[in-house]
């Protein structure tokens, strides 16, 4: 063999060895750069298999392992997704994605009323009216004049008012679960309690009668001078001094409708007149004249005539006729000294 031929063969060997080394090195580089994953595949029948792969896409991994999905099967994660961190691919026949979506939609539309209405027990709704009392107020007046002993005298009793509140109440199994206020109204106004602080004077009955007679005589004289016809009728007479429990009334409180027969007509047949007519017990005949100093500043100067009776009026009570219901309420009930002139 010639020397040139030997040199050519040696060169070819060097080239071939170099190419082989390059191929080996390329394959090594590719192997280093490719990450191998250990992936678990769980089939729909429960069978599990572990595979080694350099792929990340779910569909590629299944194709490499010759796994074909049936029409009713679904894969988690999805075919176009990459494998998750847990390196698991699950094949199932349950439509989990659709169920999850449906649940989310339903949850967003569910209200408290829907939850309550779907319970096995019915919800009952009722209107409930409750009454509560309105406490009366107390007004105290100090009418005492001296520094001696004092006493408190109730001139008007206090009465609680009444308030009605309507609620809409929901019950479940007879147990209240919700309450809403609908309306409220006062059905009875409270009556203020009035108390007077007075001097605690102790005097004999004889002193009271004598002082009362003198006061009545003076009042009658002055009233006659001012043209009071009732005082003129008893001029010169000596009255009896009594303390009567006085209240007030008006035509609307007598149980007769306005405009009806007898409305505002007294037992004497005369029409009732404010600051003139009083109702008294049968111990005081119709026509009896009574002077009440408490009303001395009124238009009649405190002089009244018995013209009326009343079912609740006894011989120790007196009912004074007034124009309005509010005047009667404001007066209330009180014990008054009275000078009685029997006919």
C-alpha cells in the first residue's frame, strides 16, 4: 500500500471518531437538559401505574403510554394542561368540573328565605299586638305658707297610659325566630299625679265651722254686692260647713250622644251650665245652693246650685259641671270645703 493511501485512511478514522464523539456528547447534553418526571396515572377502574417521562403536557404523557380516553371518561388535570405539583393524572367517569360549576352558581343565588323555606318544618308568620304601660308623671306643688309641719295631699291620682305595638313575628316549631315592628300607637294617655305640700294645721271642728260661717257670710255679702243671684237668694242664712269629694263632668261623659234627646239636660229639667250646675246626692235637694271657696276666682265667684244627680254620686261626693272634657281631666278629683244652703 502506498504511503498516501495510508495517510488518507488515518484521516478518515480521525474524522469518524470525532463525529462519534460529537454525537455522544450531544446525546449527553440532551439527557442532562431533559428533566425526567415520575408520574402516577390512576385509571377510571382504580388501577394505578407509575411512568417515567420527560413530558409535562398531560395529553403527551398519555400518548407516550398508549392510553386512550373513552367517550365517558375525563382526565384531571385537563388534556391541554401541564401536570400539577403532585405528579398525578386521574382518569374518571364523574363529571366533576360540571358539578363544581353548578354548585357555585346555585350558592350565589341561595338566600336566607330559601334556606328557611326548604326546612322540613313550616315557617309561620303572624301579626302580634302587645300592650305596654306608659308610666304616669308626678307633679308636686308646694302651697304651704309657714315653717311648721307639712303634709302631702294628693289632689289628683296618677293613672298609667297604654301603648299598643304591632309586630310581624315569624315562628318555626312554635319558636320565635324573627320580629319586625309594624306600627305603634298610644291608646290611653297617662294622667299626671298631682300632689300638694300643705301646712299641717290642726284646728277644732268648732273653729272650722265658725271660721267657715264667717267666711261664707263675707263671701255672700260681696257676691250680692256684685249682683250674684245665687248669693242673693241665701243672704242672711247660716250655711252648714262640709268637706265633699269633688270631681267634674261634662255633657259628653253622661252616656248620651250629642244631638240626642236629653243631651245636656239635668235631672231638674234645666240645661246644664258651666260654673253654675253641680250634681249631688239625694241628701241635697234639687235647688240647694253651695258656695265653694276653691272656685272663688271663677266667673260664678264659687256659687253653685244642685241641678243634677248621678249614679256614682253619694252624699259625700260632688260633681261640678264644666264645658270641656280636658277641663274635667285637669281638675281631677279633690276634697273641697263647701258651704251648703239647703232650700
